[in-house]
C-alpha cells in the first residue's frame, strides 16, 4: 500500500504545469527558453505574472493535495505523507511525462511543507520573501527557504522524521540548483527583473 502511495505522489508531482501552460499559449517547449525549467519562475521571466501565477498554484496543489490525503489516510504513520511529499517534488523535478526534464521543485516543496507543518512553512515563506526582496535572487531565496524548513522543524518542534524528510527535499532542490549556486558564487546569477540582451529574465 505504501508503495502505491509513493507512486501516486510521484505521478501527480510529475504533472508538468508550466510545460503544459506554455505549450498551450505559445505552442513551444519552455525547456528551450530562459532557464530551461518548467517552473513558475521561468514562466514569470518569459511571460509575466498572468502566466506564472496559475503555474505556481498548480505546482503547489500537486503536492499539497496528495500529502494532505496521505495524512488523512495514515494518521498513525505520518511518514507515509513525508514520503509522498518527497516523491511529489521528485516528480516535479524529473517528470516521467516529459522525459524527466522538469522544474526545480521549490513551489511543489512549499506546498508539501504548508500541509506538513504550517508554522515552519510560514517562517520559510518569510525567509523566501525577505531574501528575494533584499537581493532579487530567486534562487538564493529558494535555497535558504527550503533549508530553513527542516532546521525550524528540528530545533523548534523536535520532529526528527519530518526534519529528515525536509532535508531530503532540500538536497533534491539543491541538486537542481547546482548551476544557480555556481553563478551565485561567481556573482553571475541573474536577478529578478534583470534585462539581458533586451530580454526581461
């Protein structure tokens, strides 16, 4: 039964919201443009908030809903929901439907975090908003927000299992941000709203 739930989490997480919306609007593969990610940030850079907002909402829901359902179905063993959360993020990053080339997992992770631990989630969201507002680096805000969740869960709530799940999700997101991390270190990372060759990114 647990394996089926993990598979369901992965398959739902694999639904490529950004890819589908961009294909519907432009009849193009978003993975050929911008950061080549299917996530809301790349949609925002390429086409603005009107397109990015529905992508972000769908990316949040595709983890929040299965994780909520798993918590309801297995109240005695929340680790099933933790596994579903990880698999949903894995699906977003490496979606089976579009040859395993997806997004970077941040919105999907935050959707899971919101259901698993509401107060730590809001703290992480505050970290994201604060860092992006101060630096305009979405990647930096994403990384600090996703690492802050397991740290907050561990030191505030003492929930070791959830903290480990959060660390696993952070490791996956950090893996998808390797290029961003290298550019941040070199001072070459693009800022939100920055124009390069006349294109807003």
